């Protein structure tokens, strides 16, 4: 970025004006522009030279360079070359010194006639002769890079300017050799000028000039922070933003940070690495140690003693990369990113490993050492496993579940005995219950496989027992069912383990060991394990629909054992049993107790499930606003705090069902698909909501398919109570809409004779078609064609090909045929068709 304007340089230009005024009166001046690299010394020197040359002063310019330091008097030659007889300007009327003055300057390797003093005297006389008729301006850029002889002459001349109309302006890097500025600044006619970094408003103006448009305030603030007002860094950053086509009005923060880190790495950090390796090494150690690092710790990591570290610290302060504090720290997180990005990967791994060990020895919090271990990737370190476990424990105590999971997953990479691996897996699963239910389910399976003894396996699974895992991932309940069966076969199984395992197995329809668990329950006041078993048994009894009185009796025994402070996992099952048995007011009370308990103990999975249960109960009570609030809260939990796809889909389904009732359901609802291993009750809830939405938009064929699939899902777990999900009533309504009243009467009939459904106070869950006497079953023409081909022995795929249908459509037809005929499958089809 180039611009003719000088910003934030009023003080320096005012000093120039004073020097020029004195020069016109025959007074000499020395202006020393001292500052770090990139601060704009050269741009200021050029501007000053241009202003001085606009008057009567004779300009003499020179620029020093590192590669020319071995050429004696190289800078002097640059100054005087335009006025020597060798120059193309030898005809100038200002030539008032003899050729011997130029010839007195020795070349490289030449001897010095009369000694160095004679050369200095001759060159001084040459400068004096030039200033005899007009003022002279000597402009020397980067004097700290001058060859020793030219530097000696410059200081020699500056000390002898009294009475001469000479203005000497030179720039000096303050980080290079502070003695030059100090020596020149000690002269009576000298002024040391230290250009300051650009202020935030000047940085914004310069940025806007470079980008050619007004700049977003946040972008301007970030660029000013990154550049620290250094014009060269700001110019480079602006050029890269332009090249990357970053919009100055609406920038992308991540892109700006990436570009900013790269800019820092290629400017300030590259300069520091080149000029002060010790300071750069200290800065790297500070970046590796992280935000809580101290300079003392960074010096230890870098292996620097106090003397070297103090010098490096002083150099870092001058760069502006480090906030002087206290405490001393990196000025911006992007500085750390730039340092780490520019460090060799192998060196970085080694530094993180050493940093982790250093944190352990210094007694730092376990999390700090664990973070370095994660970054190093090293395994097999003797201190690694204890540190990772301690860090995970601390993170879990602070409810930092993501961190705890990271540390435990990393600990599983450490070599160790099988027992240690099993313990770590259990700990990881317990943490995942708070953040990722599918991951917790995988840990359950892995932990169960690692334990061979039945009691040991049950003890391993005990922390995972609860309805939230059973409903979210039924695949994870197989170990519980196996554990319950194995415990029931023992002569004297531990009561708590047997009840807990049996409760979990009961929730997903397994009845293995159920009788033994009932005997172990006894008749006294249940403990937490007994409460969990009673709640699960009550819920599944109510879901089966065979004995509502027994379900209520079990539920009330469960809730009476719950303390005022703690509502165990069984209370939620009891609440749903009461709801499915028509006791809505009591169900609402205990569902609310379950919600408050989950909130108190910070169990997001249980909280989401309890909120869904309370939302369902509120909808049954005719309180749609309360139901909507709970369903939204459950969805937010599953989107922001815990990974629970099944519960998230159920929360969306509850909201969709409420929207259908209000009459404002979307035409094509975006309903999440529940996982394949979600509990059939949750899958059925999603299917019912989708079917209601389809029926609301008039697509009764799709609605019927969804309702029948819902019934199939529920039948897998023996859920026959229409109070759970009234899919039969919905399907009957769809049959009526499709003009099949006979099929509607058949599907509306109760699946089990003699079962009386509970009272339903709201229309949402009341059967749409009352119980009627059995009517003749009639198959549609499409169903008859499918039946004829099936009776010929064709497979479903062959039937689909023959009728030019999809296999899914044929499957749907067959399912409907089986339900109409009240049969289970193909073997009974021929006999059932004969009765039509």
C-alpha cells in the first residue's frame, strides 16, 4: 500500500520546520529518526528530504545496506559522488573542492595516506566547502548498517557542525545499536525523534485508503491490534486483505484472523527471528505454554538463563508482540497462532512434550499438562496416564464434559492393562452420557465385552442404567438384558445389580430374569434400585395395555418411595405409566419432579427426556402452550448441549403434532429421522407426527403408510395401549378418507379382546372410530392383485416387478392385507383369503 500522506507524524514534521528555519539562519541541526523496523523511518526521511530540497538546501542522499558494510567509506561515496570530477555532474557550479578531496577516499584494501585523521579532515573540508554558498542537507537512511569508516566520519562531522548551515537527518533502528542514537543525541544541536505507532483512527484511515472503501469498525480494530500501529505491517496486512478480496464493510472474521496470523509470521516474527534469535525462542516457548504462561516458565522451557532471558524479554517488549503487563503475556491470541504456525512441526511436538513434563514438575493444574500431551501426540510417557485421568476428573467436576471426554479418549491411547482400559471406557461412557448418547452407548457395549464375570459386568454397566440410554439406543440394552439373565441364574445375585439390570432390560421389552427381580424387590419400601425397577415395570405394564390398575399400583408404589430432594430414574417411568392410565394430574406432578431433579444434578439427557414426557402430558391435559415450551426446551438441549438424535427427533415430533392441532403445520415439515436403533416408542412418535402432517395436507395414502409403520414399530415392543400413540384411530380416519370404511372398522378394533382403554380427556388421543362389531373384510383391487401373485409363490420383489411398483409399495400393501385379515404372515394368507 502506498500513499503520499504521512499520518500521525505532526511532531516530527514540526521539528523539521524548526531545523529548516535555523538552517536559513546558518545554524546546523541533526535529526535522528530512531524506531523499530516498519515504524516508517524511511518514509519520514523521504518526506523530510523532499521538503528540505524544495528550499535552497543542496540534497546529499545515501542509504546503508548490510551487504555493503565491508566497503570502506561506501556511504560517503554515495553522498559525494554527484559532486566529484568522476560524476556526470562534474560541470556543476557547486564544485568548489579539489579532486584531491575525492581521491583522498581510499578504496577497499587501499592504504590510507596520512592516516584516517587526514581522510576525515579532508572530507570535513569538502562538506564545509559545499555549504559555503548554500545550505547542505545530508540524508542517511539506516545509519546502523553503515560501514565503520562512514559511521566514524558521520559522527566526526556531526560534532563539528557549529557555524555551518548543514542539516543532517539520519534513521537508526532502535533495536540494532542504541549507542549511535545516544552519541548523536548528546550533541547540543541534535534532536532524537522517535516516531510513534499509528493511533487507531490513523490506522483506520490508512486501511480505508488501501482498501478503497470505508472499513467495518471491528475489522479496523482487529487490524490495528494486529499491527500495533506499525505502518509496514499494516500495509502488508492491507495488501493481503485486498488480494484475498476481503470485504471492508462485511468481513469474515475467520478469514481476517487467518490472514492476520500469516502477516505477523512474515513480518514482525520474521524480523525477530533474524535479528534476535534468543527473543524469538523465548516468544515461541511463551506461545507453546499458552495463555496462562509466565515469562519465567517460558525461559525454563527455552532453556535460557536469567541474563539471556532478561535481554530477550526486553527485546520482546520493544516489538510490541508482548504486553508488558503485569503479567507479561502475548498481546493478542493471533500472535500465538502465528508463532505456532511458523514453527517446525517436529520442534513443536518436542516443545509440547517438554512443556507437559515441565507443568507436572512445577505442580501446575493437570489440565495444562494434559493439553500439551494432546498437542504432542507422544504415548508411553510414565506421567501421561495419571495426568490425563486427573484432568478428566477436574473437568467433569466443573461440568466441562467436552474436555473430560477429550482427556479420557486420549488416555485410551496410552498402553496399559485390560482392567485399566475397561475402567477408562466406563469413565468415558459416564462422561458421554452428558454430551453424546450414541457415544455413551458404544462405551456400554465395549465395557460389557471387556468384563467376563456376571457380577463384574453388572457393576460395569450400573452407571449407565437409566431410561435415557434405553430409549436413545436400544442396541446398548442388549448387555443389560444379558447381565440380568446371568444374574438371575446365580444362586444369590446382588439385589441392587439384579434390579437395576432388570429395569433396563424391561424398558426395551426383555423379560429375562423378570420373575427373579420381582421376588428380589420384596414388599418393603423400595431403595433407588427398586424404585427404578418399579418405574420401568409400571411403564411397560401400562404400555402393554392389559392391566391399567396394576400399572397404576406399581407407579404409585414407585413414586411414594421418592424423596423430596431426589426423584430417581424410576419416577419418570411411573409418570408415563400414570399418564397412559388416564391419571394425568398425578403424572404431571411427578414429571415435573423428574425435570427438577435432572436440572439439579446437571443431567442433560435425562432432562431432555423428562421435558418431553412433561410436554406430552401437558398436551393430553389440553395445555398446548406449556407443551410447546417444554418441547422447545428439549430440542434446544439436544441441539446445543447433548448429542441425542432420538430425543431431538422426538422433540420435533411433539412440536409438529401441536402445530397440526393448531392448524398451522408446514406443508412439508423438516422432521429429523430418528436413528435406526432408537426405541420404537420414539420412532412411533415421529411416524405419528409425520402421518398427522400428511393427513392435514390431504395426502391420506402417505399418512396411512406412516400410521401403519408406527403400529408395526410399537408392536415390536408389545406396546398395544392406544393411549401411548393412537395410531389405530389415525389409520382408521385415513381409511375413511380413502373410501375404505371396512378397513377403517377393522383397524379401529382393539388388538386384544377384553382390554378396556383408559379415559382420554382430549380429542387428540381419543379414538376417531368407536369400537364396532366385526364387519366383512374387503380387499381393494390393488390388494387383491398383490394377494393373487403372492399366493402364486412370487417374492415381494417379483410382485413389484410384475405390477411395475416399488418393493416398498408392495411391502405396504402386504402389511395392510395382513392387518385386515388379522394374520401374521404368508403361511396364513391362503386360508384367510378363502374366508372372504
